[in-house]
C-alpha cells in the first residue's frame, strides 16, 4: 500500500515512521516532510507544501495513493480531506466543515452546548468595549482565547483582570493573530490535572489511543508562555477504566453523535483536551488531528506487531467501515521531550548544525523524531522553533523519561533548550 502523510513536524515524522513499519505498507510519501522523514526507511519527501491542496490531490492521483493521512490542522481547515475524497482517494482527516471544531473555538463551544458536553462558561466578543466590561464585572483569574487558529499560542490564562484587559487589547485592538483574533472567547478559569484523550474516529465509531499529557508552557514548573508543546508522556497516572468510560460517554460519544446528526460525520483523529475538575472532566479544547508532541510518545508506545498496527484502522475509518475492524490497540508507557531553538516560541534562529543523532537513536527504546530540521548533504540542520523530539518507550512513563533524558545528553545544537521536568520529576541536565 502507498500512503501519503501530509505535514512537516515531529507528529508527521512519528506517523510516517509508524505507518512505514506496517507489513501492508510499501511506501510512505511525506509532503513536505523534514530532515528526519527524508532518510526514514520506506519514506520519501515530496516538495509540496502541506497547504497546497490542488498539488497534493494531483500528486495523490498520479502516484496511486491508497490512504492519505493529514497531520496538521491547516490543510484540514482548507478542505484537503474533502478534495481528496472527491478525487476518490481515502483520506484520514475531517472535512473543512468539521475541522471548524478546532478552527473556531466559538463553533466548538456551540457544538458542546448543543450536545451537553461540559466546558467552561464563556462569552464571545468581536468588539473591545463590551469585552472589557465583561471582564471588569468579575474578579480573579480568567482565560482569554483567540477564536481561530493560533498555533497553540492563542490562549492566555490571566491571573487578574488587568492581564485580561491587556490580552483583550492585544487580540481585538492589536490584531495579535490577524483574522484568528478578530473574535475572542473569554472563559471561566478551571482547575485540575489535564489530559489529552485522542480517538481514531469515523462517524459514531471510534478506537481510542492511550491517554497522554502534554506540557504546553515553555519553562520548568509550568511557567512562561504557552508553546505548541514541550514534551509529553503516556499514559497519565490517574486514568482508569471508570474515568475512561466516563470520558467516552460524556465527551466523545455525544460530540460524534451530534456531528453525525448535523450531517457532518467526523473522520480522523478527534483530540479532546480535558481538565479533570472537582465537577468531573471539562473540555478545554478539541483538535481535529493528533497532538504534537503527544503523537511522538503515542507512536513509539504502540505495539510493534499487529496489535499496534494503525494502518487497517485508518484505512477502515477513511472508508467508513471502522466498526468492521474495530480492534483495541495495544500500547506501552512512553514519553518524549522537545528540543527547541533558544528563541522559541518567539523569534528563532535556524541554521544550526545538529550532532549526536545516531548515538541517541542507538539507545534502547529511543527514537529521535525531527520537528524542524532539514538535510544539507549528510548534515542535519535546524530549521524551526521546535527542532527535535526525543521519544522513548519504557516500563513506565518515568522509565521512558529517564531513557529520553539520557539520550538528550548525546544531542547538541547551538541555542538548544528543553524542559527538564517533563512528567513531573526533575531531570538534571545531562553532563
Ligand atoms: P487550549 O489551547 O485551549 O488547550 O489551552 C491551552 C492551555 O491553557 C490548556 O492546556 C490549559 O492549561 C490552559 N487553559 C485553557 N483553558 C483554560 C481554562 N478555562 N481554565 C484554566 N486553564 C485553561
Ligand atoms: N500538543 C497540543 C496540540 O497539539 O495541540
């Protein structure tokens, strides 16, 4: 089988690596891919940008692609899954209509109210003055979110009303994220541990991946600005059968059923970002794709044999027959740590030479996924904010983290930074 993976980050490297290991897969094209996918066995980069819908469809047609797996949200919002489906190519990823679940927080909120899924109380604003009045009327922490796509950076958790006013001005007056911040959501502040719950979905059928947790803040102790994610581990310690059943019946099933009822069934990875409050799980956000870096931990955690083969599930989901093959996936504890450029999430300085990748990859249970890299002859060069993601499998998430942190000691590039406390414990800088 010939597969096309769309995207260029660590998530896509992890997906391409995992899909290429399936016995039914002969070739995985990655568009545009990165310095890691360029040399992955059975993988090949294709120089087409992830958001060039027309060229991707033409390529998939010419190359006889039998399954397209779309990594990032942008091409989904632009209608890549619709265009591929129209061309007769099985696409694993939701339609543009359904991708609004991630592309517009206001739409996600409306859908959740319609089907009774718990989420923080909120108000939506396009004008500054009424938004300022709304936040001034209350006290304590509050959360300001850009409505549209902001690369994981559109949420500001404001400790007080002065901070909230500033966030509102940045979005509505300053146009911080362009069109994406022309509308904002102001949301009640919730407290509790967070987890990511991701399922492979098709209509109202779904197969869950293991629970995971991301670390969105840049700095140790969950300080500093929000990023796309600095590390992750799976499973989360507080997940048990009862909680999982509850999340499925209170969040996943109602949302999938509501989308089906509206005539816009979901196909793809449905990602619920959840907070376990005293009043049970609340949805912080939905994504219509796999998380990054959660995917890097989840893919290395999946069984290497049939029980962990994603391909039959993804193809069945894309063809609307997931119920026929529905099989549980077997997974193991795993974790990953992102190595970022020193300027991330602000201005990054690409072009740094990366060393030590073969040593790190030679370690037991370790795989270094590339996020923002390119090849220059035999060299690997940094080309983005999140540069690498060192993933490992272990006996427990903590064991996996120890392996990942040990492997980080092998890797070097100028300005490299990473969090030393992924998974809770502190891991000293390797010497
Ligand atoms: P989101 O992109 O919506 O998942 O938000 C990014 C991060 O901001 C989340 O992982 C939470 O840590 C935090 N956050 C979002 N919404 C809330 C909320 N209503 N209350 C407290 N923290 C929140
Ligand atoms: N890791 C969070 C996300 O992918 O949105």
